[in-house]
């Protein structure tokens, strides 16, 4: 029975890797329309008695209660959904992510299957214990948002006035970061790395630095046991550490931007472009790349990239267990955009 359940689960999610995606656009309207339609379909497919679990108030307090560890969380878990709900939830995720992003999410979730075999308390791992929750009412005008969250995954989307106004926070994790052996039931495979591209690009940048730049980049001999910011509801910039973008040559700068782009590309192409424009708006010269811990692969380490508006953290304090987060100091959950939205609405006498 367990094998049939896991096989069915993998089949449900496997289609995500081949969903056609719209081309990147100057605005996020097409992604917003697709997201809104998919969210409405999920609401419609959810039995009336279950809808209070799916639909939560669109408040900052509710949306910023997030975590990346196993815990009880609001929303409807995939394992409790009926077939129509599952299809709608899959469509909502497909409307929000790029093709590589869908594959990455699928790989992260599948690691729960690996942990079932690898860990002594593996039976508690559940690849279907990922919850969807909708904040507010999905429509073209009033602000609303949605989230998928579970172990090592927390993705947040905020919409208003027919546009996607925020795609952060974004948390991705991988345990094991590199699968040590083939896992039964066909997935994952030995050597699989759900976040391998990002790790390789960070090591490539570190290797490309000159000895002097390395001394600037490595600001601590030890990592910190986790991402420094954990699941904070709101962030202030961390201490400016590491080597500055302005101190790098063109090839090194390109390597740094490739790390940022690989993490932005989890989202739908138009949303990734929106996020990269936010990075550039803060000034590339303000970006710094800092490293802590070992510089050899497979040993505990940490790195972060920080700019005027954003922070990316990567922690691998155990050597084979990654936590990665992207935060926006003003714009997580669309705080900055929605604050202006509500200010203008009050000034014009409109209510939401």
C-alpha cells in the first residue's frame, strides 16, 4: 500500500516538469491571471466544510507566520486532497514557477522519501505533508496571496490590482544535499542534488577570487548552525561582510550574478525578471558576497549575498544538509507595495 501511495504521489508531481510556461513579459499580468484562475479552481474544488482550512484572512500577521521545519501549519495538505483539489493545487504551483523551479520543488519534496529510509525516525517523513493556503479571496482587484509550505519548502506569492507584487520569502532546503545511495521505489537516485546548481556556482565564484579577495570574502572560520535570519517575520540588513561586487572583475561579477539568477529562476520567468529588476534597482555595486566555514566541498560552510534591498543566505552546517532563503528587507509579502496601495486607496476614498 505504501509503495502504491508513493508511486501515485510521484506520478502526480512528475507532470509539473513538462508544463508549458509563458515567455517572460514586461509585467506580471499573465502570471497573475493564471495564478488567480488556478486559485479559484482550487477553492471551487474544495468541499465547503474544508474551505475554512484553505481560506485565511489576508493579514500580514497570518502570512508572516512561516517556517521550514516539520510542524502543524495552516492550509490543506496535499495528502488530504481529493483528485480535483490535487489537480487544481498542481496547476496553481505550475502557474507560479518556471519549469526548472517545478523540477526543483519536486526534487525537494521527494527527499522526504529518501529520509524515510536514511533516518532512524524516517517513518515520520511524509512527501504529501505540504500545505496550500490562500490568504484573502483570489480576484483581479483586491489584494490576496497564497503559499505552499512543508519541510524544507516555503514559497509565498502576493497579488494586487492584477499583478504579482511579491514572490518572497523564498525558502528551499535539501536533506540530504547529495543523496548517498539509491532509494527504493525509483527516486531519489544516488548522487542527486536538488540544489546542486546553486552550490556549484557559489564554489565557482569562491575559486575565482584572488587570495586577497578570498581574505575579504571569508569573514568567519565557522558557520552558524543554520541561516542567521531563521524564520524572522521581518529583517534588517545584516552586517556588511565579504567582498564587494565593485571589487570584482567582470568575470567574477558574472559568476555572482549567475548565483542570484539561478535562485530567482525558481519563479515564473516574468516573476524572476521582476525580482532581478529589484536587485538591480538597489545598485549592483552595493552587493557583497561573504563566506563562513570550510572551503572544501562536503564540509560545513555558509555563504550569503546581500544588497541594498535583499538578502540570500545559504547554510550547510552539517556538510550535507542545505538551508537557503531569499528575503527582501522592505518587500517580503509585498509590504512596501501594499502599504502604498492602501495609502492611495484611503486618499481616494476606496475601501477593500
